[in-house]
């Protein structure tokens, strides 16, 4: 059951991050979920350095925010690699 919640929260976080980074038109549901889940891992690595623990296995606002911020970081890296610069 935890992985289903992780996919849903990851999808929402990836979708919100793609809206913020203006990449929503080029991404589908699958890539929103992938970006959200990978972004959650990145966000947790960053948040743990500041003593913040957020998990997407159980729904919480902190977990969603951490996943969202990690997804934004991931999309910024992808934008930098694809275009050679960050907008």
C-alpha cells in the first residue's frame, strides 16, 4: 500500500514541479510520476542535511513539499543539460 501512495504523491509532486518549470506540455503522466519519485529521493537527500525528514510512503505535507522541491531541482538539472543554461 505504501508504494501506491508513493506513486500518487510522486505524480502530484512531479506535475506541480513541471508546472513551475514550464515543462508540463512536454511531459505525460508517466514522466510526472518518474520525476516526482526521483525528485523525492533528491529532496530527501537535501532535506536530511537540514534535519528535515519527509517521506512519501505515508502522505504528509512535509513529504509532499520535499518531493516537490526535489522534483524542481531535478527539472532544473534536466533543463540545464538539455539547453546548456537555466532559464
